[in-house]
């Protein structure tokens, strides 16, 4: 809910002014978290099966 509230106050011009680097960092962190989640799930599954 809080993240949605933050998004409601974001202006598209502010995102454009920030440039591509913050968006690239966000995409990199997203991929890192997805990869880490997959690795943890695979490790726990292998450990307990």
C-alpha cells in the first residue's frame, strides 16, 4: 500500500530528469533478487529432499 502511495505522487518528468541510471540500477537489483530467490529455493529444496 505504501509503495502504491509513493507511486501516486511521482511525476513522469522527474523520472525523465533522473535519466537511465536509476532505472538500470532498479532493473539490476530486481534481477539480483529474482536470481537470489531462485538460488535459495533450489538450495532449500535440495537440502530437504
